[in-house]
C-alpha cells in the first residue's frame, strides 16, 4: 500500500493558523503580565484548556490512557510548569523580539539534551549553532541592565526545562497519543500552579478573566493546528518556516507595545538566523 502523499501547501495553511493563534496568545499574555503574576495567568490558561480537553477525552473513552508512565508524565508536568511560568514572566519583562531570538535556541538545546539522554547522534553543525546561539544571546543582552540580564538567564533556564519536557514527550509519544499527552499537560500544570496562583491571587475583572481564559483557548487551538500541519506536510518543508516568527513578533512589539529593538538585538537575531539556515542547508546536503 502506498503512503499518503504529503500535502505541503495544506500543512502550510495550518501552520499559518498556528502562528496567528500563537501571536494572539503572546499579545494577551504580555498585556496581562503588566497587572498579574505569571503563575496566575498560567493556572487560568491551563485550567481553561483542561475544561475543553478532559470532556473530549471522556467522550472518546480514552481516560484509561492517562495511567501510562505516571512517573515520566509527572516529571514532564513539573518541567513544563516551570518552563511556562518563566516564559510568561519573561514575556512581560523583555521585548518580544528578544524573546523570539532566545526561542530560536530551543531546537538546538533540545538536540543537546537528546544527545545526553536519548543518545541521539548530532551533527557538528548543530554543536556550532548552539555555541553561536548562546554567544549571540550574551551579545544581545550585554548592554542591558542587570535586571533584564537576569530575566534573560531565567528565560534560558525556562527554555532548558521546556526542551527537557519536549524530550520526555517524544519518548512518551511512543506509547501515548496526542490527546492524553495534552490532557496530562493541561490538568497537571493547572494542579501544580494552583497553590502558587492562589497565594499571589489578584482578583481580575470580568474582561481580564475572559482574556486569561482566551489564552488557554488560543494555545489549545494553536496546538491543534500545529499537530495538523505536521501530519499533512513534510517536517523538512515546514521547519524553515519557523525562522520567520521573529518578523511578526517584532512588528507586534513595535506597533502594539512600542518596543524598539536595539542594534544588538537585530544583529544577534540575524546571526542566529543565518547559522540556522546554513545548518539546515548543510544537513540537507549531507542527507
């Protein structure tokens, strides 16, 4: 039986929808982060996602799938809770262009963690990108004050936690389908962050509460489109598209939040992007 041919253009359409909902999610989180603690926003976001996903899973009769790999799933939830809380805090503190530049290092960091824990071999190009990427981040934040430098270090820590959670998800996906993994994430992170959110709770207005709920709805919808995109199209076709994320993120930062990127930010982002593109081309040639 022949495999179903990839629908790259169809996958690209889903990826564009993923980007639209992801950017909308970023804007709301940054707006809310001015008034509310990041852990409170994370709690409401994941709780609203859980309200959608748990009934869907019950309707499909797959609740029993949640019993798979309790220990590893719990560890993934803890790492994800730290990662998303730090990420939401960083969104409220630094420019979207700077945060997007740090985000470009995530695939490289994930590869590094996979090398040590999954014994996945990595090309020398990836090691070079890791070194260049971290040097570029240091260059971007070198002229900033010590508080923003600390936020950047926290963002890197959060990215490492998120990358570790991604590696665990990759391992768990061998035994679990997408929906149980999403339910574990939403319910687990909501439970982990609940006591901290209640400790720092600030009563939101009806409109602010709706915005918090929308972060969960937008994030869940973006994840759905992301999964659909990669099921339809070749991963090698879609992967380079993520390089363009910094363009709309920078424009939103400029026109919505009056964030003017510094020369260091533009130069650092250009260096990381160039190294990622060259790495992709070299690895394709090798394959």
